[in-house]
C-alpha cells in the first residue's frame, strides 16, 4: 500500500525556505556544540576538575554519568515543550529551547571546581547539564518538523537533512574549539582554558536567536491553525492515537543514538586512554569526521528524496550492523590514516547520515494534529535508552573486559533493534502532511515508495 501523496501545493517563497534552513541548521549546531564540548570535557578534563578524589577510571565513569544526566532530562524537556509546539507553533518553542540551551552552557563555563567549593562543584555541574538537556529535548525534533513542513514536495529529505549538517557543524566547531585550547599548557587549560570553550557558545546562541525570531510559521501549521484542527492536548493524543508511530520512532532511533554518541564521546576517550594518541590529535580527528559527516547528511537526505526514506534508512542501518568491529580494529592499530578513515565513515553513517534521513522520515510518520509531540517524544525516549548511557556503558564494558569487543557487540546489538524496527516501518516519501492520521494507522507492513 503506498503512502498517500501530498496534494499539489504552492512552493514556499525561497527566502522563507532559506531562512528556515539556516535557522534550523544554526540552532542544531548550537545544540550539538553544547553536547560535544561537554562530552569532550567529560573525556579530557572534568574527572580532574570535578571528581578529583577517586581513581581515573571511576572519575571517567562519574564524568560520563553527569553527561548522561542531560539525556535523562531530554524526555522531560521534550514532554514539556511538545505540549506547546503543536498548539502555539514551531517558531517560539524553538526560540525558547535555544535560549535555555545557550544559557546553561555558558553557566558551565563559570562554575567553581571541586578545589574551590568541594561537593557543590559536581552538584552545580549536574544541574547545569540537566538544564542543558531539558532545553535540547525539543530542539532537533522541532527543527526537523519545521523544515519538513516548510519544504516543497519532493525536496523534504534534502532540506530536513540540513539539521544534521548543522549538527556536524556543531561537532566541528566543538572539536575545533578544543583543538585550540589544547595548545595551551596543561596548567592553563585546567585553570581557565576549558572555560573559554563553554563561554564561546554565546556567539552561536546570539546568531541563532536573531535568525529564529525572524522566522515565519510553517505553511502546514498555518493551515492547520486556520482550519482549527490543531490538537488541544497533543501529548495526550499521541499516547492515545500515536503509540505505534512513537514506538517505531523510538526503536528506529535507539541504535543510531548508541552508535552516534559512542563514536563522538567514548571513542575520544578510547583514542586518548587506550590507543595513547596525543590529546591534541583527538579533537582534530573529530573535526575532520564531522566535516565529512555534514556533507554525507546532505547526500543521504537527497538520496532519500530519490529512492524513498525506508530504502535508504535500511541500507544505512544494515551497514551499521557490522561497522563497529572493523572500526575498532582500525582504531587499535594506532595508524593515523586508518583511524581517520574509520572515524570519517563512522561520522558519515552513524553520527550524521542515518539520522539525517529520519529528519524527514519521522515527521512524515505522524498525522498533522500532534506531529511535533510525536517526533519529540519518540526521539527523546530513545535518547535516554541510547545516547545518554552509551558512553557510560562503553566505559563500563571496557573496564570489565579490558577489550573493545564487548563495546562493538553492544553497538551492533543496539543497531539490530533499529534495523528490525526499520523493516516494520512504512514508506512515507511525499506523504500529505495535512492528513490527520499517522502513516502507521493503516499498516505496519512495508509500503512501496
């Protein structure tokens, strides 16, 4: 059964499309920048600054546990903001989430360390991280919904994929910032250099805020509002009528989330602690990987417009079932050329490409009344199950077995769940976004593109 095609609609003015694309890209760049600089700090300096009185392994575990708190906060933020995204519109929620993320990140840059205030230092760090995650809870989903609803039929995949190009840009900026401050002597890095990385998010926050305030609402939401078909209680409707779609989004995200954050966070500590690469080289590798990942997101989004969301998604998920093992083999050689190659492939498919396809796929799965809420809740449930605990689980497995094999097996097992969910998902390319029913309402069997 084919998904219902979208009716002929007037293409939005190019200026509005460009502005929406830039606002979505920069906003997601800020979100990813915030998370990457925190994740890198967790791997490189936070264990010494905020958890100094325990062993190095325990300090790393404590540091990554604080990192996981942000992911636990994301469903709460998603639940809160999605109540309004389908009632008030996409624009103002994205302004609110952006502001909260930016302020929380800058707050980390001025926190006292354990040496200064004792146990209050990790407490304040965890609180800031919680607020950072709370704001991020509706960020990518909101951007994906906004761009999918703004794009012309036949171009949704490539436009919504720019969200992940923005994420790659944030990763590149974060890695670049860390590469610069690591040129400082170790003493200066630990005293004030790391703070500059967090305070620098002010520049991205201001730029994204200005752009988002100038946005117009999406054509789809404007029409929904005009016809008074918006849901009064979107979250309640999702749990009543959209459970199948939410379950699919969660399961299709969890494996990608595990692999993405294992590449971006755990592998940074693995390269530094186990492979014994110079600490300055690690951010440079992440920087190069992110650049290629951003380009890969555009290409894979474009391919999903040509061949369908489901086909491209399953191809990526199938590759990621086997990719962790050769990746770790390459990293463990210590050969820089192989390490760069492995990380570039990982960023293209695990960190950016697979998620880029879902940026249009997931909004198309939901009906018009609670699209924002459905995408947000599904993705953020997976963020806790996947990304939030992935570095922590990977560190624990590495410590328990003194081998990368269990970590690779964990990544593959998570992706097997995602691949199986993808087999159950319907094709949604060019689906009518004004339809009130979900793409899953008729069937969970695969459909033709």
